């Protein structure tokens, strides 16, 4: 019986290590020495290599109220800009959009940027400008609310499959 318990524990340990390796391969967060190659997309994943969060990094909640008649079209724009940003911008760490269940016209996007410079590059990017210009008439209200993480050691890993 003791031998079986040991095999089960060993198997669980191995599975846990394998899952950690798979996570590390699916979202690679690299040190500054990789910044020169950060726009190169790894062939095994859709996303570019990500910069680490720096002291001037940004965590933001964008709270958007969309006019009901534009909701479906807005969702397409938001999904596209989120995916392109995550896949091509090393400084965009998180772009996670959700709708309220009770009021689907209320959209909240959790955005994290490695640095203020990464945020500035994002808002100047062609795909963000397309989103901004294409959705301006769809948005009833917009609140940008910068946040302070309660636990700086807690990291959100957001990726596109």
C-alpha cells in the first residue's frame, strides 16, 4: 500500500512539473536582454515574447458603456484590438474584456502594460487607432480607472490560443 501511495505522489509531482513547463512555454516572460527580439513571434505560440512589469507599469480598468444598437459591432472591434495587441505588442501584458451579465452594454477591460512607454506605443498603434476611430460613435461613456495591485507578486497571464 505504501508503494502505491509513493507512486501516486510521484506521478502527481511529475504532472505538476510538466504543467508548469507547458505554462512557461505558452507565455514566455523574458528579462530585458530579450527586448531587442521582442517583436519576433515564437513559432510555437501566437503571442510575442512579453516584457516584465516595471515600476512605471500600468494596471487599468476601462469601463465602457456601449449604445445597444452598436453592441455586436463594438464587440468585434474590441476582440480584434485585444487579440492584435496581445499577439504583437510585447509591452501589452493583459487585454481582458468582459460584459456585465445583467447589462451587456457595460464592458470592462482589464489592461496591463509593462511600462508607460508600452502604453503610449499601444495607443499610437495602427490597430488601436482603427479601434478608437471605428468605435467612437458607439461609446456612450468611458471611464479609465488606473489601479494599484493589492499583491504585486500576483501576475495575470493573459494569452490567445
